[in-house]
C-alpha cells in the first residue's frame, strides 16, 4: 500500500472519482495538502434522491476545505 492508497481509503474516494494527484505546499504556514480528484466525462454518478445512475450535466473545478491531515490543512480539488 502506498501513500495514494492511504489517501483514497482515508477520504473514501469511490468510482467514478479517482485520485489524480496530491501536492504538499510546505512554503505556506500551516502547510497545505492539495488533493486532486477527477472523473471521466460521461461517467455516471449516483442520484442523490433515488440512488440510480445518472450523468453529470456539467463539470466545474471546485475546491473544498477538508479536515486536516495530521497537522496540514487539506483542500480537495475536483477537476473535469
């Protein structure tokens, strides 16, 4: 198991999402861990109402603040 697997398990990332990259910015205080998630265009996501598969209408990059990983601030960036 490598660091990528640990992050995927810790965040609960499930298909169609996948971990594309992670970056630790040590030049900032406190340090910031950026985790980039992506999904393929045309991928199906579970409907929040019925749970059935449906396609996304659009993709927009967004960033959300997550709980800290160890002492590092953590940002989740969704792309595609």
